[in-house]
C-alpha cells in the first residue's frame, strides 16, 4: 500500500477566526516502513493522521491509496476502506468496560463480518501472545494497567491484518517497560509483514525504529 498526500489542507473555524491546522502537506508513505509524525501538542499531529486515515475530510488537495483518489469518496466508501485496510489505535484506548479482553479484540471485526468468530478467536490468540497479553484474555479493562489496555487496542486494530497501521500517541502515558514492548512489537510486525505504519508522537520512543521522521 502506498499513501500519497498532495498539498492537503485542513482548517477549523472558531467563533473568532479560522485556524489553519494542516497547510500544503505533501508526502508519500510506502509499505514496509514506519513513519513518525512528530511535533508538540497542538501542532496538528492527530488532525493529520485523521486525514490520512480517512476519518476526517480535507479542505483541499488530494489523498491517494495506491493509484485511487480516496479523499473525494463519500463517507460510505471511506468507511469500507477503513474497515478492510486500516487499523487505528486511539490515544484513549477505546475499550468497552463491559467486555473482557478477548471480546474487546474480536467484537468489531465479527460484527462487521470482516472475520467469522472462529477465525477471529484464533487470530486474536496469536496477536495477543505476540503482545504478551494472552494471559489477560478473560480480564476486564478496569483490571488492566494502561500499558496492557494499549496493547489490547493494538491487538484489536491488527486483527483484520490491515495494510495500514495508524497509532495516535501510543506511548505518551506508559512506563518504560510497556513502551519497550510496544516499540519492539511494532518494529517486528510492520517490517516483517510489509505493513505501513504511521505514528503520531511528541516523544523519542520510536526514533530508533523509524524509517522516516516528519516534523510538523
């Protein structure tokens, strides 16, 4: 998968003024590589990855997935692409408190029929073992540490084997041990499986594994 952004812009209107958040961003992201989008809080990192992963609409410019112009598709088509090709890990984990770890990992892809339940369970076991959380499969989110919850979010995002892996500040509130587990996993998973990873961060945790660092 190749993502090509051409002169994309995004602004938000407040009561007093229009704030330009992303200004003429142009870049090409390639499969098998890990990209960091770095900058201080408020510089537009989350906005940019939301645009690249089709969660938000650009004001102008173009975004291509391979050779397909995806930025002009309707929301239904964009949702189809996200369901099939993009795994997203949000900063707040987004786990459902009433479900245990295994249920949190498989629920979305079973409901959307990306995977049948048997296939989802078998794949989730492999991913959770790689992330060192398999023994927590019957626990509930409130029984997990922040690092464990983040790893559950990563397992859920990777269950459908997406071409694009997007993470928003994945280690911003984690201790050194959990940070090292996640950094090591992402490096091995993406490079070994030829996956494209885009990570927003203001930290240096991923610098040593990044193929390129984009400062904004």
